[in-house]
């Protein structure tokens, strides 16, 4: 049993149920610009930055070759319009409160942009609750590279023996495992077998299950 002193959270799909809203905004952009796309594209790019997504779209799917920047900016505007559809992941607030009562330090380690985080903070004021927030602006390489988690561990002066990660996507799990962390895969976005194949050490359905495992 790990003596947990640090918990590192992904953001989308772990703290806030934003993946469906991001996917909806991306879908509306592709439809706006008449870009055909495979039905799996939104799942394929979960846990990756908008830049990576729209770079792929611009270079491989868009016959008119609209710039990635144009597509990203269009997504930002649409995301602003539908942001009130966002909800926190069930059980997160209760888990987070119990964890803070135990003096466990925390980090949010996300591929989200500062822009998206600031919009979401206007609704939920989430980021101020964490000891550290890592976004796409903080590392040159993003998930599935280990850099975001390595950066968080370094800044918190945490070690992997007393730290756990909560992730919901294969790319996030791969990133955390490459950084040497023990990873709980939360099935908010992907099925159990997909998270297990990505390398998650344990799979959880919800925060209630995690509280039992950690004896909170």
C-alpha cells in the first residue's frame, strides 16, 4: 500500500466532465468548415492538445487546407458559447475535500490551454484549490510524453514512491507511467480494457471506489 503524500490529477475527464463539450466544439468546427472526419477521431485525440488535433485535421483531412490556427480559434469561440454545459466529475469534490483534510499535496497536470482553464475557472474556481497547476504552456512536450508529470513532481519536490496519478485517457496514462508514477485509470472517458492496455496499475469506476482503496 502506497503511503500517499501527493496526488496528481489530470483535468479533463478527471476533475471536470469536459471531454464531451470539447468534442462537441471540435465537431461543430469540422462541420462549419465542411471537413469530413472518421467517427473515432475525438476518442483518438482525447488527452491531447487542440493544437495537435487541429494540426492533424489541417494537414490530413481538410481539402481546403485552412490553417490550424484558424480552426483552433473557431473552436475557442464555440467552446465559449457552450461552456455552461460543463459539469464536475461525480464525487470529485468529496474526494478532494477528504484528501485536503489529510494534508496531501495536489497538482493538476493537464494538456488543456490556459485559455480553456481560465474560462472553466470562471464557472468553478477550480485551479486555486491545487498546490500546482500544469497546463500545455508549461512544457514543450505534452502527453503522452512524460514531461508534464516530471515537471509537476519536480516543482512539488515529490517522489514517485509516495505519489499517485488519476488519469482517464491512454495518452495520460502513458505519460504518467513514463514518469514513473502509480496510475489509477478512471473510466469516465474510456473502457476498462483500454485503460489497462495503456498501462494503468489499477482501474476505478468512480471516486467512491478510490476512497475505499485509499482508506479515506
